[in-house]
C-alpha cells in the first residue's frame, strides 16, 4: 500500500472511537502504521488529506442525518460537509472510500437520494442478501451469501441514490450497500466489529435509544452467538482496492 488509509471518526464518544479504530485495523488487516486516524468531530478535514492518504474509511455515529438542521451542532454540520467532500472525490474516482452506517446517509443525500426514519434496524445481527450486481463487484463479488452482519441505526433509505448500484439488501432496510462508480462504497451495516467489540460498543450506547437498556444482556447474547465472517472479508477487499 503506497499511501496509508485514513479512518475518519465521526463519533463524539472517544471510547467508542478508539474501539472502532481498533476494529477497522483488525478488519482491514492493516497495522496502525497503515491506518491513520482523524477526529472529524473536533477538527476539520485537513486540506491535504487527498494528497496524503490512499483511501478513506468512515465509521458510524450516534448523529442522525435526518435531524432538523436547526437541532444539529455546528460540529455535525461541518463534518457532514467534510464527509460530502470525501464522497464527491471518491465518486469522481479521485480517491477510494467506504462509508458505513451514518455515512451511507451522507452519501445518499449528497447524490440526491432520500434518507428517512422509515427503515430503522434493531441492534444486533441481521441477514444480508446480495443482488445480481454484486457478483462482479470488487468488494462484494467474493462474499458468500446470504451472510450475517451487525446493525444498529435509526434511519435508512428505500432505494439507492441516482448513480448508485445496489449491492446488498434485506427486508428491514432495502438498501444495505451500494457502489458509485468504481471507487465509492457505502454500507448500512457495520462491517468492522467482531461480535465482542459490538457488545462493548452497545454498552457505551446503552442509553442512546437504540434498544431498551434492560435488554442489553439478552441482545448481547444474541450478538455473541452470531457468525460475522463475511464483513471482514469485505474490508480486506477494500484495502486491496484502495492500494490498486
């Protein structure tokens, strides 16, 4: 890999951000020297980011794109603008990027799609189906389907945005992943955490409205019993694509 990837953090909670970064390092199969990190909540995207980094991975966030603009903090509005800069560059093949969970909404809105509160998913494992278009995709083409991934989100979309090629779906949330051009991917599910890491993240967000706090033990047991091997293979394929 000629240039390191950049993990773009959009989580205000530092404990969750540290854990997510570690999960991306493990999932991508790269060490910390090949995955830099930038806290977009607290600092704007560096002006030279596209010169310094060979690709971008955008993590999840408790922010919601569909919140009223007047209710969003200045930091959220700024980071959404910076995420759109990354997405636009990847859509134009000027870089390679993978947006996850909250990030898929940013990409969808930027491209003229509609994000709403109509397609939430419970916290835990869900079954993902691949579309016919996924067969030849650089990231999804080698995955065994259907596969299980981990989700926890309050918003989603019914259809990919203009220019988006639908790659993965399920009943609860019709758009689980899509590609734009040959260098931009977005997933609604979380591809990076192991089941153990996901339960630790659940503990951090226990009182944030994703699930009833008293259900933590039951949901954690369900997560730990799941097998989530395929999402990590997706991340490894992304690392190879970014290096190409």
